[in-house]
């Protein structure tokens, strides 16, 4: 008798408890993936996901978690900390450890890694494109760019999604801009490419089909937001300014390639997200 059960693809997710990962994991489970989540401690996971205890600095745990998987989604990263050594250790060395584990335990797996639009130079004369030269100096984008380079040279089947400012579903990210803007000296008119958590999941799901194999792809919705607009949507607006804006394209990404590869945002604008109760 032939079984009517269909074996669903097995997937390992790093960064499963983070801002993006905790919202992505339930969607991957709902899509039918047999999900393994790399976690550092006991935590509640969606029904259908299996916890694998470990960290990106634990090669043995990574090999066990990756054993026989069909795909890996690598979200794990460290950024908002003054400890630059820790940022490099997690973002670059952790990626190296993961690549080594996948080579050993699942060499045919597809590895989708998320990176950041912060790798692009601020002095660009237009929205940044995937082929633009990047020379970040801050630890977070520099370490992510180095991790990208390592993955690209790994011999694995890979894709890299450069994410914008991600928001929605009560994550508090928009609201945080009221405090972050003065801390980092952001002009109220600075504009940033953005994407809702739904569309981060949509882009990753598309990448898991192979549509983005061997490519770096910018992910963004249809309408960038200014810092002032972010704080308005977050509920605590900052003061505006008529001062000149330096580097007007900093934070903006050209997402034409993603559209050409089949990505279509399901939440095209943050204003629509606010109207539909998705913030």
C-alpha cells in the first residue's frame, strides 16, 4: 500500500526567538515545513516546531541541528550592543560555523541568509542596488557583509536577502524610532525602505523555492517612510525640521530585482498596515 503521507521539507531556522524569527517561525510551520529552531534556552515554540538547543558558537550543536535538513534560514545576528567583538563573533564566526555544519551534515541544503541594507554607503546618489560597492565601517554592517562574502564563497546553494527596516505585529520597532532618532542624529526627513513581517516571510518563502539562488536581493515594500512618519505611526512623533538633509538616499534600497524574481509585497505600505490594524 502506498502511503498518502507527503514528506514535508525539513528546515532549520537560526534566530528563531528574535524580532523577525519569532514572527517567521509560525508562518513556516503553517506553510508545512518541518521546522527545527536553534534556541539557546527553553522557550515556547509553535506546535510543529522542534527546539534544538545550541548557539552559533557551538559546532556540535549546529551539526546536530542541521543533520539531513533540506534548507536553512539563517536569521541569527547581533547588533544593538557596544561590544563589537561580540558582534563580529556572532555575525561572522557564527556564520562560518553554520556553513561548516551544513557542509558536513546537509551539503545539498539550500541556505537562505538575511543581511541588512545598512551595508550600503550613505553617500549614494540614488537608492542602493545589489551590485553597488559597499564599504561599511560600523561593526554590524561590516560583519554582515563579511558573512555574506563567506557564504557566497562556500560552495553551498545560497541566497542573501538584504532586509530594510522591518516593522509590524506589535514588535515596537516603529515606536522605538522616537528614542533612536536623537540618539543617532537622524534628520526627521531621512527616509528608509521598510517591510512588514508578512513580507519578510514572503521573500524568504520565495527564496526557499530556489528563485533567488546565487543572488543578493534587496527586500522592500512600495513606499519608504521618513523618520518623522515612523514616529507618527509609532504614536510619539518627533519634531520636524527645515534644516538641509545630507545624504538624502541613505537608507533607501532599490528592490527592482526582487520584483523581477517574483516578490510582491502583501503589505505594500506602512500606512495601509496602520489602516488594516497590522502594526
